[in-house]
């Protein structure tokens, strides 16, 4: 827990980790409140019909107890993997809590995954059970007998016709089960959660976390939300609860602080509806990934049209950039707190406007409790201002236990006690970390090493650009040239004249070696389910 401080140095000097010997995510996020304040509101779920369900901590505790008993009755045991293929919904949270309470391992999966992506993750994790909805069940049915270890399927909501063999209804299981369930006294290092990496390069890997991952997140999340909790705080995120951003940057930290969470399923992210949702529920705290924030720039006069109560705003997942930083301050009247981490070790660098830790173009400073450095190719710690790979020193409560069934990949992630990130960065004289780009995304042109983030940020400043990505294209003279893929703003007709205008725009604002020598206009950018641009696919496209 971080208590408000007058300065970053005060915050850092007085911080000490206190991870309890008995540690269970469900107890931290729900159980202790259910005992003390059972009627306290934990979840405000906005349904598709516009009505709002209000779930108290006591109701979530009772429902998760029923579901834990139901899973146990179906033969699910401690340590087994239970997949969740669900959107933001009460059933998703109930299932998570139940899995942690019984000592099983939750494997969240994005609803947008196709059949092959699901098959790989379910097979790789050896999942014994899955909780999904009708849409997810249809994808599973398409896989036929490809998953022999997946012996139990549970479906939420209504399903047309009879349930397939081996499939049970979520509501029916809850109705038939007892709500009394004793939460296992798990330890900090007992496995709790396995989140698959985004898969921007190569096959996704299952990053396994212990129950300490929740307390490990708290300093970084409290910093990025300007010392949440404050009276009246209510948090919302559009981030899918299937990845670390939705679960560990928003849902579980808020619940563990007693802050109600607003949930809603967007079939497709809609900036206008997002603003309306925040207005309708009096959202004071938000975690909005950079891609979503950049899309929200298309909404004109948001402060005039929506009476927002925002007190704090955090953003992470990709580089935010100066353009989105300035837009948020100018148009929303709030300073966005950018922060940084990975699936394997999250929320280790952050900003906090409340104490003046904020700088456009920087991802923040090392969060209290985490040791961060920039390493050279030999693993040596580099001086301020020198570019290298961002790394985090172990032991660290937020760091993963390892990759599932892949000790070689786990070992390769480390240089000594430094967990490498594969991200290039620089730490300046004031301790701010500046993200340059993924190792694989760095563009080498005429002897220069160019990060795509700065180019993309400059492109976004052009009024004709809605979204942009920059990659390196092989070139016999320069090794690579910069190529930009641009999604035009609404109403813009792309042509060669606009492409030349954009090239000149970047050339005059950055430098002659950084401007995109090629510009391609596209309808959309390829993205992972976490909203990260898959630049590998753009490079392959050429």
C-alpha cells in the first residue's frame, strides 16, 4: 500500500514490501471485505440492455463459494488449469475468485481469439476445464476432439438447444451448490494465474504468476491512479479482463482497495459510448490503453459534451507518446499517468501527476519497491542517457514464476538477476525512463538506430492521421528505410499528395533520417487482443 506523499523521494524512502506469508488473490480482492462489509458495492455491471447490476462483496463471495464447490464436485483439483473465455461480466469475476479460492490456476483467454489460437493455448496449458459463453462454446465445438485433456466445459448465459455432452450450465451449477467454501491458505509463490504473452513475435508463452502478483502490482497501480483509494473513487477500464492490463492494472487492484469497478462488454470499442459510460457511472479513475486513448481523440469537445468526474487516468501497454499526452491534458483536463511493465513483470515503472512525477514522452520512474536499469549487450548497467535494454532485478513480488513448461525460455529471459524485457530505452539524468521500442522493432537505417514510437507520435500530430505504425523495410543502400502504415482520419481521402505532405511533416519535425520514405494507407492496423500493433505482420507485408 502506498500512502499519499509530498514527493517521490519521500514515497521511495519510506516504502517497504510487506507481502503476507498467507496470500490468496480472492481473499485480498474480495473475502476480507465480505466479512467486514458484506453490503459494500464491488461491481457495477452495465448490461447490453442498459440496466446496471450491482454486486456487493458479500454476493461475490457467496457466488464464488458456490462455483468453487461446483468445480470441486466436477473433479477440478488444486493446481489444475481452468480457462476463462469470457468478456467483462460478473460471471468472469466469480469464476476467477472461485479458481483462486480452491488453489487452481486461472488461464484467461480473449473472447476475440479464433479457434486455432484457442486450441494452442488450451493444449499448451493442459487446461482441465473452461468457462465460456455461447460464442466461445461454438468455437470449442469447431475444434472437435482436438483437446482430450479438456474434460469439463461450463457455459454462461443462454444457449440455443440442448447443451453438448460434457458441458454444464453456469447458473445451474451455482444453484445446486453450497456457498460455504473455505478459501485455501495459499502462499505468495503458489501458482494462481497464467497469462499468455501477446505473441507479437513467435508463439505465445504462458507466464505463470503466484498469488503475490496482486500485492506486487499495488505500488505501481496506486501511483498511476494518484493514490487510489480516495473517497468516491470508481474505476473503469475498456481493457479486456483476459490480459494483465484489464485484470492486474484495474480490476483486482481496485477491488482490493475497496474501489467499485464498472464493467461493460463492448463488442467493438466505441469512443463515444466510452465517454457516455464514464459519465453515466461517475467514473473517477480509469485505466485506458494508449490505442484506445488515441481513438478517443476522434471525439470532439469531450469536456463540453460529457460531464466527466475523472480524477485519475493511467495508461500502459504501448508507448503513449507526447501527442496523446498533450491531448488528454488539453481536452480532458487531466494529466495521464503513463506506466510500464510486461506480462512477466508488470507496473514497475510509472508516473504520478499528484506528486509531480510526469513528463511527456517518458514512461515514468522506477516504482518504489522495484529496481530498474538499462543494460548493455554484455549485461552491464549503463549510465544515464545511454540506450540499452530495460531490465528489472529479481527477486520482485510482481515478477512471474516462470514460463509454463519452458525452463529454457525462462532462463533465457534473465542475465544474472536481471529480467530482460526486450525493450530498448534510456534513463535520463532525472531518473525518467524513455521507451524507444522493442528490440525486434528497432529500425536500422544508414547507420542510425531508430525507434518507431517517436515517428508514430509525430505522425499522430498530423490532422489527417487517425492511427499510425512505423516499421523498417529492407533497402540495399540504407539497410532499411522507414515505412509508415497510416489509418486516415474520418473523411480524409488518401492520395499521393497527402503521402508527400505527411513525409514532409515528419521530416521537418524530426530529422531527415527518420521520416517515412514510404507511406501506405490502410483501413486498420493488425493488433493483438491487448491493443498492441503487430509490427511483424506489417514488416512481412513490406
